């Protein structure tokens, strides 16, 4: 027997597969289609273990699906625009394209060396003008559809990256790429109006039954739908503001008068005085039911009308200085619940529309600018942030919602005056409860979406001081970047005509190649690029010099794979509709929001443009867990704990590395690397190699036959091998269907054990000569090779073609069938219990009826039953007999 030599086998078969076009998709095939896709990589250089796990999972799914009779689309490409290329080019005085394409070459070679079954004719490279041209076309289509906007607003700025970032790219206040702290700047930027699709992006998560729950939850939280109301608080004119807070709001005893002295207190929303003739500040609240507990009012430091609000008040200078300081802290940090809150009284009051009370207006840093209206009605009784703030600045806490079993409820339920500050309270009451001290609404159920909330909002709407609204946390997607190595935004700034789109026939707007980034040149300073003529009036004009966020490139590449060489359109609809949605998508959890949300958005827009006939791009999603080092730490160059796939392949071959990756654990869980795993997989592959040879009588001296072994069991073991063959095919099929690659591999190992036990007992020539032995051994050999083909594709194909002497590749073979009947054991072990306690275990026929099983059980516990009467007997087929005796 030739020794198993992956270094000889693997490159030879890779060449054979490539030359025969084994993985080239045949669009004319009438097999059912299946689209298997892994997130395309960023061409960062050498491949790492994360790549190996991601792309090995995808390759197993693709290969298994082909054997199951599908016409499989399994493409690969590169997400090739982005900053690292630009930074490397600056460092080495070269061009980002060179760095990028060199790295692509390296990665492509590695992927080929891993034996991945891609259709290489469909490669999409994002920085190729033939691809980015259509990204520009899509930009213009979005523009035509009213989904592009250019506006000035505070944006996230990363100094290290020298560019703005989308909200999704700011993780805990830091840049997603370089981890440096993100600042706010007021800039005019380009946006995609993803918020137009907020509702559908949220609602359609329900369709995604093939997605992990945690990913859907993260998207739902990010979209952050809140149903509530906008409520208008009228501003008390400065001239009518009588006195500062303290004297108005003496908190002496338990019962105090209202915070200020309005006309009719506690009478519900006032029908008179709609706020149309007065200046109002509007708040967004999900808890209009708590309006009677509003004891102060807060605007954020960014509040637009702040300067006007405090103009002429004694506090003016202090308030403005405070706001300026507070604005410096990022919104993310400020929104953190446990952060210490800071604020200052503005000297102004607003009127609570439900009871006419005047409440003081504060500026506080826990109110963020870009949510709701940027102003908050503070209800310290019901909201923890307001509660903390009230405690710190000694503002009233009016209990207005309580649990009925709270002793305070009894005390307050008929309260006429008002009980304020609850000194013994340690936290706000955020739950549902019953309203007290709430005028006509006292006694009603309160909470989010509660009857009291509905009633109060209805009354506010009737009075013209409120309106039902739905808020989303999702913000529009800021897509412009101040960097060279990206897709140019196809727009022109004309002094006469304004901002106009580049005409479609002028696409692509090409990146200039002659740019000296190291010398600080940018698209804006590159005269040849920046100066142009206006397509409308023909006058001199400037090109837009921002490029698009690279996430725009990754939002539709999977559509392009379906029609990669189209020169007339991004893709032909019928070709994309024929393949999509992607049946199995595989990638990292870090894209739970970013790439996956943007792709869903693109899909919906292009559907509305009549280009697609589906709503969601990815039917099933597998998010792979990270590969960590043996101590559970992330592998990184700086820590020096990186395991190089290249070295592993050099030592053991690609098949062993693939098997190791699959065997390490469930694909969606974190995996701990250990140095023994590849060598032990190598050992296992060697065993399969030998067993397959031996089964068909080609092992020679390497046969497992052991003349010393007791051969009396040979028939039983042959039957056991046959049973295992059927059982394991069933198990592996089931496991592959659910992406349980590790347990599939474990089952294959069990089959090799059964085969080895049999092979020990009978020499090959006897086996091959005997009537059942010959066909059975051949069948088991073929089955084993097919089962392992998706995992170790090179070894399997070598065994198939050379040792089993079959024509064609194993990767074109149908998946093995199995017969569940034959997988059943003849006998099963069952427990024998006496009054519920296990006393013995016996073997009975798998299809034994109750009488036979109980008889066998009684025999097994005969001694213990002596002298007792049997009261009851229970038989659970295949599991147990329970005898109750006294
Ligand atoms: C009064 C109130 C009482 C509130 C109560 C909550 C509980 P969700 O549910 O997450 O959408 N809010 C509104 N705009 C804000 C802003 N710009 N910055 C900080 N907080 C803001 O949150 C909605 C609630 O968050 C709103 O309902 C408002 O406080 C606060 F017992 O109004 B609530
Ligand atoms: Zn950065």
C-alpha cells in the first residue's frame, strides 16, 4: 500500500479539478439550485485561522450540497477598498492597488491550496472599475429614488483614520477599525436614507427563521423602535417667570403644594390654550402615563434653541459654558445609564399640558441630541436616569405609579394634595403599576402601551398638545469618506446648477492612478480629478472628492456573483432571481449589524427599483465562533500567539487542517486551538486511508487482519459493520443538514471503529471471496470515501479514483443512501427497575413485545422478587421495564 502523502496528492488533484472545470457552475443545468456563500475577505495578506474556519465551513456545505444533487453556486471575491491599503501605500511610497492585488494573489493561492471548491470565473474584486462602476450606478439609482441626501450635521470623526464614520462603525465610542476615540464634528456629508426602511428592516426579521436569534435581536435593538408620543410643553415667557425654583418649590413636609401655582391643577389636558400661539418645546416620551409625575424638564447640551432660551437669564453664561463642556463627551458615553449625570438650571419654566404646572427647565448631559426631540420630560419616579438626576440636584420625586401591593399605594390611592420627595426610595419604579396622584387617571393601569398611556395621549391629541409617534434609534447611513482608496461618489458641484449627478454614460468615475499619497496628495488636491465641467450647463465645476464607505461595496457583491461579467447593468434581474436569496451565508458575528443590516437595506431598495423579486438576501445565516489560542485568548500578532495555517498545511496538508478545524467544536461556538489537533487528525486520515485499502483487499502488509484474534464473532461483527454503515450515513446526513460538522466527523470515526473491528477478524482474500463479504466491503469502502469527501476532499478523491478504481471525481457522486431499518440494532439494552430503582441491564430484541421484555426482566431480578407480589409492571420499549412489588 502506498503511504498517505497529502503533499503529493493535494496539488495534483487541485490541478485536475481546475483543468476539468469541476466547480464551474453550469447555468443550463436543470438540477435544483443552491447558493452557498461566505463573506468575502478583506485582502489583508496571509490567511489566518478565522479565514480557515469560515471558508472550510462554506466548502463543506458546498461540496455536500453538490453530492446531494444541487447545482451549487460557490463564488469568491475580495472586499478590496479600504484604509489599510492606503496606509501601506503611504508607508512604502507605492500605490494602494499594488498592495491590494499582491495580497489578493497571496490569498487566492492559499484558498486554492486549501482545496476550496470555488468557481473562480466569477471572482468579484471591489476595487475593479468593472465592479465599482455599478456601485456608482446604484448610488445614482438611490438618488433617483430619493434615498440620497447631503446634509450638514454633527458626525463621527476618527482622527487616526482621517475620515468620518457611520454610527454603526462607532463601537462604544471608538472607531471600529483603529479603536481610537471618535469625536463629533459638524460636516456636510452624504447619507443613504436607511431610516426610510426602518420599519420593514425590523418587521422582516420575523421572516429570517434561518438566522441566529442573537443576530436578529442585535438588529432589532439597533433599529430600536419605540412607540410613544410627542408632547408639547409651552414655554413660560421670560417676563412671566416669577421666581427661581427654590422658593417656588419648598419641600418641607410630606405634603407640598404644586411645583408652581397654575390655574387649575389636576384637571387633565387643558382644552383651552392649544400651544399654537406660544413657544413650545416638544418631548418624545414612551410614558405619557407618567406626565403627572413630571417634576422638571431637560434639554440636551446640543438643544438648538438653547442660546435663545437662556438669553437674558441670570444663568446665561454659566449654562452656555456648561453645554459647551458637555457636548465634548460622546453620545454613546453619555447614554450609558450608570454614568454620573451633570446638569444646570436654565432659569426658565415650561407648562405641563396635563395639569398646567410650571416645571423648571434644566440642561443635562444624559439627554442625547439625536433621539426623539432632544428634550425630555423628567419623571424621576418612573425613570432611573431622571431619578439619579433628581437625587443629585435635589429635585422633587413625585410618586405617581406604584405596585398595588406597595404599602405606599394604600396611603396615596385617595391622596388629594401631593406627596413629593420619597426619601427612602433608592431607585425609580420602572415597571407597570397603578397610577396615583394623577388627576382623572388615578387608579388606571400605567406602563408602556398601558391603558393610562393610551387615555392620556388621546386627551393630549384632542387638546392639540400631543401626537402619537414612533421613534427609531436607527439613523441614516453616512456613506461619504474623506479617503482616496474607495469608490468615488459620482456627483459634481457646479456653481450654477448646484450638486448634480454624473450622467450614467460617464460612469465609472475612475480613481486617478497618478496620485502621490505619501506626499499628502488627495482626491481634492488632485487637479486632474477634481476639476471638471458641469454636465448640465457645461461650465467649469468641481467633482465630489469623497469616496463611498466600503460597506457600500459589500452590500451587493453577492448579487454581482450571479452575473459577474455583465457590462450593461449591475446584473440581469433574472440571473440574480434564479440564484438568490443566498441559501447558506457564513461569516463572522462582528457583522451582526454592519454588513448584514446594510445588505438587507440594499436588497429592499433594489427590489423596490424592480430589479429583484425577493425581500431578504440571506435565508440561512451561520455566524462562526472565533478560533482562540489554547488559553482562550484572541490570536494576534502583538501577542505572538498566532497559529499560521500556512505552516500547518506545509506540515500536514490541507485535508488534516480542514478536518482539525471542523472537529474543534460546533461552528458557531468559540474554539480553543490546541497543537495536537492537526497531528491527531492526520492520524485519523491515515487510518481511513488504510481501512479503505484494506476493505478492498489492497492493503498488502498494512492489513488490519490479526491472525491471533478470536474469529468466532466474525459474522456478528460483519453485521455490526453493516448496521453502522446505515446508522452513520443517517447521522452524518442529519448533521450536515444542520451544519453540525464536528459531530458528523465524530460519527465517521465511529464507523471506522466498526470497520476496523471487523477487519481484524478476517483476511482480505477470504472477505473478497465470500459472497456477502465482497459486496459489503466494497459498499462500506465507497460509503466511507463519500462521507469524508466534503471534509477531506483530496484524500477522498484519490481513494475514489485510484484505490476504488472509479471513473470521474468523488465530488460528482451522489450522496450515499441509507436504510433506517438496516440501521436498527437487532438487540437493545434496557434497564430493569424495581420500584423505580435500576437493578439490572439486559439485552432484548429491539422489537420485543411487552410480554417478552417483562419476562426477561423478571428473570434478571428473580432473586430480589422472591417472596413479593407484583403490583404493577411498566414497559417502555427500547428503554426500561419497571416492576413494582411488595
Ligand atoms: C418620560 C418617561 C417616564 C420616560 C418614565 C421613560 C420612563 P425608549 O423607550 O428607549 O425609546 N428620552 C427621550 N428622548 C431622549 C433623549 N434625546 N435623550 C435621552 N433620553 C430621552 O426611551 C424613551 C424614553 O427616553 C422617553 O420616555 C424619555 O423618557 C427618554 F417613567 O419620558 B421618557
Ligand atoms: Zn479610525
